[in-house]
């Protein structure tokens, strides 16, 4: 065998054993794992004191519902005790819950808004 061939075979053997010659390295590329964020449902809870028109206004203002969609969600809350306003990432859902609760308190309504993991 030629010297070059012997050297190549020796290098191959070292690589199989995991021995790297000084000054050499094995570069591997890893594909990053991308995980979708968890989603949370933002819910309105029914009460006997908050006016229906106020709930419609909240749905239009904070959840960008049109008048018809907002009315449908409000009626669902009224009839079933709870209604879904939207599904968001944790930070967005938390912000919307806080905004709705602050707005309701400011207007002296006991409206409750919560979030739950989907």
C-alpha cells in the first residue's frame, strides 16, 4: 500500500474509535427544536349585575369582535354562565384578562374574566 492510503485508513480507524487527531474536530449541525407556545382560552363569566350592553362593549373593544359576534358571545355567557372571547398565547391572554378586569372595576361592574390552558 502507498503511504497515503495507509494514512487514510489509519485516520478512518481513529474516527471510528472516536479518537480525533490533534488539531482536527468533527462538526455536526443540530437542527433547533421549535416548540409552539401553549395557548390559553380567555373566558367571561356570567353575573347578575353587569349590563349586557357593557359586556358587548368589552367584547368589541378588547377582543375586536363586531357587534353581531359580540352579541352572540354575550348571549352565550348569559345563557350558559361562561363564554369564550378568544384563544391567545399566555402573555396576550394574561394582558387581556387584566385589561378587562381593570375596565370593569373602573366602571363599577363585577364582571369576571379568566384564562385557562387550552
